[in-house]
């Protein structure tokens, strides 16, 4: 005989699922939006340095990425996930690695490449092999090589608050420091940008021509430090990328051996942006800590090779894209250490 | 206080949520009208009934035994009449064979007399443990006398008592340590005599400072020549109470994969099991009562209840004033490793440590999304496995290839699924993988 249902219970269906029944309050969306928030200070500084054009480019990039994500997911009959912030993040990151003076149609085209081809045709978030934002940039660099390598804006000189920091930069330039260094040599570079500590300082603070988001190393490091504090990323990738760029540049970047300028190598170009915000992308990077260090060193080495020997002044974008497909291979080599092996120590 | 020890790799910090019941003394629940005693209470062979329908039984009488294989006898938790030998609802097996007893509320209470165990031999003590139907109360339900008979070639040098109680919400062990410290310590001494060891360490997480204090005093009172019992405070970290993790935390020894603790010279027993051994040996009282934590925001009156084995969840709910309308999920066991149930007709067993009545805001019912390869599960896994790879392979219909990621070393603690930002049901994927993977 069936026992009568308890009197004190309202009849309803309770949730039944596999343990654990409690979960941490971290979500993919929370991580993505936090990273986006960490990129806002460099964006605002960029508006101060280059003008409102940077904000327009970034806005167009973000809106295009979200729109392409929506259309792609509808077309591929997948659940729409534009609120998880990952398309927004791709939009911001892609804007950050294109010059501030380009036409606003470029980020629209870049968004199609980044979101539709590099992300959703590979299977969507989690399945993409290449970093979508960097794929967008690489596509634009291949299709609009002139605009992508010449549409630089000189830093706006006139905000009193910045003139102190900008003391080393009075020459108005329309070429990036790395391009000047590569094409016109170190002498011209020193002539244009100065040298010594004031040069490092002004570059680190952001007062130089460059892509929208790669200007202020200081704000990028602060944003990255916040992500490390939140445990969303660890120091392994940023430190190994920047460390190896510095070391390899120091060894190979000068006239003879050990004559390069490691500090300049780190504060110029997109090194800091790439190290903290691009190479640390979960999906396209290794998961194990040892793997991450190897991956970071690989990115650093490739960056220096491209900068010194390649056809482009900046190399970190291609360095990361070249290392992306090796992530799973690296993870296969550096597996987590088991608690204990079987008896006898086999395996 | 001594420095806090813990295991080396992985682990998570879920909200402890023990405040609802930590300060509530153990309360004896009145015996309901009838009990359903499941025949398979432990790992190993289920018991065969030794009684027939309509038989009269007295409290403590044997009603089931294991004739062949691994097992311990089953005892009547109450005096009464065998109403039926049929099946009951079961949290894991849907339904299981059981004996239903109609309780005789008029029967005189059974008296157990105290005996002096110190004159008994190790063999006699071990027999008492088996006759008492003692199984590992901590959760797995392994027959205790088997655990206390390690292989001849294993050199056991210490006993560890597990008072970590690392699962959120549960306070049953905590209360037993506070209220029955002497019995737990005496139980430890009995186990030490059975094993022939002179060292015992009692691991308790530092979120139970009162238990560390009380147990420390009880241990110091009996420690002397040839018997050294000490309390070892542990860091609060889940899954500290897992056997291999506890052994590493306290002794620094690593139990090899697929091996038992005896391989590194230790035996682990739960504090509540030690208390049950005390009852079985000193009073000859078999294991048929259980302290169960009833907690969660969905129950009107949370409690630490001493209940008879076979008491149904519905009887407990009635006794505690019913559930709240916001109740969303009922769990037998802890929130990290327990089983969600859809019925209240389930009887509790010797291994039920808690029943949780959780509301929407206490649980997580977010749909899961694809793996973003953040690797947090690799950092959280205390065994150094690769939960993300196991899950991805199961999703890709390659579950048979998952042994390389350590699926058979997984004890399903749920740390990976707890930490996963994509809310992936990693334990579910592991269970699927275990069914199909080739060793």
C-alpha cells in the first residue's frame, strides 16, 4: 500500500539533478564583463590622447560584433548569447588593435571575420581555435594594408593635465614608434621620441601614436592586475610573454649581442595589451600553468622574430595567432600532476 | 593552536552554511508509526531477511544477515511487528528491497548493560563490531570490520579519525564530537586495540573550534603510555574529509591510485563511526540510530536529529513542522556529493548524514554552456585530473577514451563542477564516462 502523502507538504515537483547542488557565483558572463570593464580606463585615456574618433571606432566595433553574433547564432540555429559579454569583449579588443584614424567601415568588416568566421564557423565560444579579435585585425591588415599601417593619429597636445607626462613628446608624428625604429632606424627614433627614462615614462603612460588600446601600458597593467587579483587570469602568461620579449630583444635587438633595449620593447607596440588581454584568452590558450609559460615564451619569441626580421613593425598579433593552434598540443605535453600514481609507481 | 594542515592540491571553498544547525543540540525524534529498513545499507551484498511477515521483533534483534560476501547484519531499530518484506524508495537505486516494521509504542525500552571492553581480545572486539552492524557512517558505508582487518602485509602505524565534516550545512559529526567526545575517544581506543596501534590523530576543520577544544580535552584525558590520541586542527577546505586528502593533510602520505589507506600504514574512521563502535562494543547496542542534520532554508525547523534507521523523510518533515513554499530541491547527504530526491517516502539508512531542504536562492539551476577551457577545474581537482577533457570527450561520444584523463581516480567530490563558470555538470559527465571508459 502506498504511504499517504505527508499533510504538511504542498504538492509540487522538486528539482532533481546530479551533485554538486551548490555552485560558485562565477559565470562566463561575469568574467567577460569584468574584462570589458578593465579595458574601459585605457579606452577613455585613448579618447584624451587621440580624440573622440577612438570612441566612435570602438563603438562601431562593439555594435558590429554583437550584431554579427546575433545574426550568426540565428542563422546557425544556435541559442543567442549576446548578453554573455563575449562579443562585446571581442569588439573592444578588435578596436584596441586597429589604428584610430581608419574608416568606420573597417571594424564592421573585421567583426564579420572575427565573430562569424573565426568564432561561429568554428563552433562558437569555446570551440574557436584562433583569437577572434586578432583574426579580425589580421584580416583587416591583409585587406586594408595601407590604412591599417598608416592611419595613425598624433597625440593631441593641449590638455594641461597631461603636458607634464608628455614632456618627452613634443614632435607630432604619424608613424608608430616601432615603425620608425624598423624603417628609419634607431637614430631617427631617438630624434623623434627622445630617449632614456622620460621616453619610457611617456610611452608607458600612453603618450605616443599607436593603436587605440595599446597606448597606455600603465592602465593596461592595472586592468590586468585586477584580473589577476580576481583570479580570472594568472600571472603565468603575461609574465612569460613580456619577460621573453624583453629577454629576446635584449639579446638580439641591438647592434651586436645583448645590445637591445628590453624596456622599450615591452612598452612599445601592443606587447602589454597582448600579454594581459589577448594571450590570456581562455579558449585559445593552454589550461595548465606550465603549458601557459611555454605558450607565453613562444609568443614572446615569435613577437621578437617578427619585429626584428619580419615585414611588420609589430609582431604580437601574429605571434599569438601562430601559437593559438598549438595550445592543445602544449596542454597534451604538460598534463596536471596526479595526486598519486598507482602502486608500484607505473604510469 | 597548532598550525592548520591541509591537502596540497586543488579544493574549493563553498559557503559553509552550518550556522542554521551548528548550535542546536542533538534532539531525539519520537519514533514514527512504522519504519522501512532497506536491506542493502552498505557497500557489498544486501542482507537477507531472517524474519518473516507478521513476526514480532524486539529492539536490537537481528532481522537480516549477509550469508555470503561482504556485509554486516541488520537489526530492528524498534520493537514491533514485521508488516511487510517488500521494497522502498531509494535515492540512488530508485527502489530497493526492505523490511517494514509496524512500531509497538507500548513495548518496554530495551536496556543495554555496560561491559568492560579492556579485557576483550582484538578478535573479540572485531567480532563485536561486525555483530553490531557497523558500517562507515561518513558516507560510503563500507563494512567497518573489513576496514579494521587490513591485509597481513600492511604495517598499520596509526589511526586517523575523520572529524573534518567538510560538506556545507552538515553539523551531525560536529554535534556528536561536542556532546559525545568521551564516547568518540573511547571508540578510538577500541579501534586502536583492534589494529594494535598506539597513535591516533583526530582531524577537525578549524571552523569547529569548540569541537577541537572538547575533543582535545577528552583525548588528553585518556592519552598516556602506549596510547597517544591528539586532535589535529585542519584548514577549512573542501574536500578535506575525503579519505586520501585527509591522510595527506595529517600525515603527508599519499595513498596510491586504486589503493587503500592501509597501503600507507593508516586506517581512517569517521568520528561518528567511532562512537557507534563504542556503543556496539561497550553496550552491545547495534547500529540502528543515526544523527542526521536537517537543514536548509526550505524546512521550517532545522535540527540535528537522532532518528531510527528506517524513518522516512516525510515523518521527519512532519515532525519539524513541514517545509516552506520556496522549497526547490531536497538532498539526501551534503550539497556537494548528496543525491537529489523527488519523493519524501525515502527511508534514511545507516549512512544518511543529512537531509537538506534548499530554496531557489541556495541552489544553482543555471543552464550550462560550452566549455571555455578556462582550466579552473584543473586547479580545483584535488586528484590532479582533467575534468574538462573528460566532459568534452563524453560530449563528443568518446567516453571510452577518458581513462587517460583519470576518470577512474575521480571520487566525484564535485569541486570541478562547483567552480565551473560555464556551470557544466562535470560530475554527471564523469559518471557517464565511468560507465563506458576502458580501464
